[in-house]
C-alpha cells in the first residue's frame, strides 16, 4: 500500500527507512495509486500543487504493514504548539518530501 501523509510518522511497531524523494519521483509512484491520510486541507492542497496531482483531504488513521510506503511532507521548521497553517502560511515553511518505508 502507498499512503500520503501530513508528516513522517511511525504508525505501528516495526523497522522503517526514511529518505528524501524528488517531487517527480513521488508523483510517478502516486500515479500507480495511493490512499491519502492527509488530515489538513491546507496540506492536501499544497502537496497537490507540489506534485501536480489531486491529493484529497482524508483524515483517517492508518497502520503501515511491512512493505507499505508513504510519501510524507517534512516541515524543516517545527510549528508552534497547536499551530494549524493556512495554505499560504504552509507554502512559506521550508519543507521536503520524504519516502517512508516500513521494512519489517
């Protein structure tokens, strides 16, 4: 299964690998099918713009199994406590895309 996440989070016990991924490579993976677990509309909109595909807002809980992957937005600055960014505020925060893989 391939997921899209707000942030790189460990969703269940296991061994994970987290690496940077270019937007073009992320888009190529996502075009094969994915489940959005993006819990903030502003994040879904920004990731959709970054990747050039629609990423739906879908506030669900997931539990990654061995072999599952996720494209995650990684904010390089930690937000203030209880901070919820607007789409414009989020676009101003330095960020990268990461590929989170549950290895075992």
